[in-house]
């Protein structure tokens, strides 16, 4: 059995021509408690937005 050092098995890919998009946008509905869920967390929003559709970035 022959061991191959990491990086010797295949060449690296070329760099991307454009920057990778690092900003995500999703629409969420505000709960009756004034919370918005995103990625397993809950975030509070200003009062009066209950039931509103908001964009999370």
C-alpha cells in the first residue's frame, strides 16, 4: 500500500474569475412574539411588525 501526501493526488483548481457572493438574503415572516428565525436562531424586530414579511441579510 502506497501513501500519497495531501496535495499530491490532484492539482489545485484555478482561482474564480469573480468574487464569491458572501451575502445571503431570505424573506421571513415575523412571529406574534416579534421574532424572526434565521439559521437556527431567533432575532427580535421592532414592535408593530407582527406578521410582516421582512428580508434577512
